[in-house]
C-alpha cells in the first residue's frame, strides 16, 4: 500500500490468506482451530449462524460502520472478491437490521464465502432457504439508514475479537473463529494432530478404556483439591 491508501477510509488493496490455505483450514471445525490457536480468536457466542448447518471459510474483508447504518456494507459488497467473508463491526446494535434477503442474495451471487455481522439481520426465513452462510447477533424487522460514512479494510473489533483484513475466518454450527493470516499455515499440522488425538480419545471411551482423563488427578492436585497422596 502507498501512504495515501494507508490513510484512506476505504482501503482497496489487502493481503489475503491464500486460497490453498483457506481450503486446507476449511476441513477443520472452528473449535479445533480455536484450540490450536491458543484457545483464542473465537467470536462471542451471541454471533451465531442463522441456520445451524451453515459453514464457511475465507479471508476477512472488514467493514466498520456507525450503528444502524449500512452504507459502507453496500460499498464493501461492490469491492469484495469471490471467496471473501464480509466481517462487519456493527457495534453489537440490534435495534435494526443491517442486511436482509436482497443484500444477502447479492452476496451469494457475487461468490462471497459468507457474512459475519456484529449486529442484526432480517428476513431470516428467506435466509435459511437461501443457504448462504450468515452469522449475526439476532434479527430485527426494522431497516437501517444509508448515509453515515465508515471504513473498509481497517482493523476492526467483531464479537470481542480483533480482526484485520485478510485474516482467516472459519464458521460452523459452533460459531466463528478468526486466525491471524500469518499464523494459519503453521497451525494446520497442529489441527491435524488434534483431530487424530480426539478421534482416538473418543474411540477409547466407546470401547470402555480410559473414560476418565489421564490428566485429571494431576490437575486436581495442582489446584489444591487433592493432596499429594490422595486420589479420586
């Protein structure tokens, strides 16, 4: 970026997590990625999928708005590339909907990977039928205004998590996790190992082996619940 673009409210050029890494990361649950990222990056649980079966993965295209106004979301839709996830800092406002079926049909037609919005949406029955991944705080039938400026592709806060343009966004039935663009590739081997470990753990439980976690008593002693010579 040049200095002029760095200072502009609308940043047009961003560095995205690469498509191959997105494809690899999309194989993992949001919970797995959050765990291997240090149990961080998961957006507040109030931001939930409109329908539980929704899944998405892609680079963040960030939007900051004033509460109740969706002007900059329309601008972001005109700029985003196929595969991007619109991530919108809507200030947690639920007094009106910032997006509905018209805008989200357009997002699907544009080839976007999904929308995460820290605010409300509307037309939820239509959105469930549409099948396009939408994660929001809730629903409200009231419409927004369209005349207050905001910013595009600046760092934002969404669901209590700092998100930069180009970071990886993964969503599923549990919610949404954001992972810094530079970290994603290094976390993929850890994610694969964690999945294998969890599958083995479940298999052992189902076969009646090691139902109690092996670390439990040591953790209880470290917490002062059990004495050095005590056991459950």
